[in-house]
């Protein structure tokens, strides 16, 4: 009789997870669609709502809302003075939009897209905005000189407190699910650690050798922070100690990071027209598995983890103007009517 050894179920599960992760690491991503949107003006954060299969894109003075399957425009949320970020509070069926130029947050109905309230004033230049279900608050990061965060009660639709962070150019915020928020500071090349119970900054962690720090994501299970830095580095920090554990190379001038916890995949969206795909082999080892050619200007990002899709807004660029004394590093202008959404699929 053939002897078949008994294999513990946990080993079988671990094997299949390993196969899944390895497959994800080898998988090729490529551009599969481009959805025209049109209109003029700048753009910023993009978010995917898995419940409604809608994509929300900050575009100048409004948020464009697209059907994620067809790319068809469903509607828009407007007006804002300068749309930046959006946060969803599913239990209340509400969304919250940061409006940079008039220091406000616009509240809207997730189904109808109708405006419910306008909350003001926030700090200077409200930018990144996120909902933390553990504390049931919306956190609006004010990226201007005030260096603070506006805390919003999503039920009352009101600012309940403003917390000074001591930052200079605050960018994206993320949460570890254990009572802490992390906020990138591009000018200081650092991450500010905010205790969500004490509502006070308890540490400031350097991103060196990274420079800058814009997009941010958190791996809650393995206690890791991913910060996209301007000198072609994704800086990985231990979210308990602030120790730098890895610095994989990414594309230039990134503005966004997304993390798929199911496959252990990190994505950075880079202005140079690349999407860097990195696999988390272990909490201390990260492998760049692909640099996908997208389009120039694809700097912000949202992912559909279940569908294996990545969404990247951009616009066609005109010739870059010559440097001047007042503008030593000019940006290429966006061509009118060329705004669109690039879709990358596994």
C-alpha cells in the first residue's frame, strides 16, 4: 500500500497563497483602454468605488464620475473652487470632497451625486482626504503653510477639531488600523505620525534616502508604510518604529501609491509615463516586477483589486515653455479637451 503523508491544512493554504502571490508577481500589466473625458483644467486624485463600480476623478472645479465598465460619464459633482481629493463613508452613503482654493469640503450623496452640505473653513489648501472607520472621522489634510489636519464628523457634517501637525507641505494620509495616521511631508522628506486618540503628533520619521514624499499607502497586516519619493525611490518604513526597511527603484516624479493587500502588490504612478509594479515578497523584501509604459502625466492612481485594474487620469501635453526668472521650472501646458482616463489591466 502506498503511504501518503498527512499534510497540515495550514501548509496547504500557505502553499496556495504562495502560488497566488507568485502568479501576481509574474503577471503582465498593460494598457487596455483609454476613456475620453474632455474639458479643460488641471486634475488630481482619482478613486474607485467598488460598491457602485464608479470612478471619481478630480478635474479642475469638479469631480468627474465614470462608469468603470464602459468609461461612460455618469455625472459630475460641482462646483468646487479646486477639486483635490474624495473620501467615501459607505455607511452614510456620503462622499467628502476637498476644495483647495476656498478652504472647504463639499459633502455629496454617493447615489445621486447631489450636494448635501459645504463645510468651511478648513486650513489652507485642503488636499488629501480620507475616512477612517475605526474612529468614524474624515481627515482632511491641509497642504498649505498651516500644516494641520481638519477632523470632520461625517454624521454632523462639521469640523470638530483641527490638529496641528507641524508640517510644511503635507501630502497623503494613511491609517494602520491600530490608532495611528501617517502623513507624508514633501518638503521635509518625512512622515508625521498622528496618534488618533491623543490627537497629537508622536513622531516624525525621516524618509532618507528618499527625497520628497507624496503618495502614501499602508500595509496594515505587515506594519509597513509605502512612500513614493521624487528621487526614483519607494521608501518602505516599519510603521511601528519608522525604520527604513527597503527602497526599491521606481519611475520619476511619482504622485500616487496604491497597495493590493490580496496579492501583496504595490503600484506607483509616475509622471514620466510609467507605472511601477512591485511585489512584497516578505515584509523586508520587495521586488520590482514590471515598469508598465502608460502616458506622460499619469501621476495619480486608483485600483480595482478584484478586477485587476489600475486607473490613471492624464491629459495630452503641449510644448514646455522656456524657463524664466519667475518660473525656473515650467510645466508643459495641458491641451484643451484632451483629458482622459488610462486603464491598465492584468
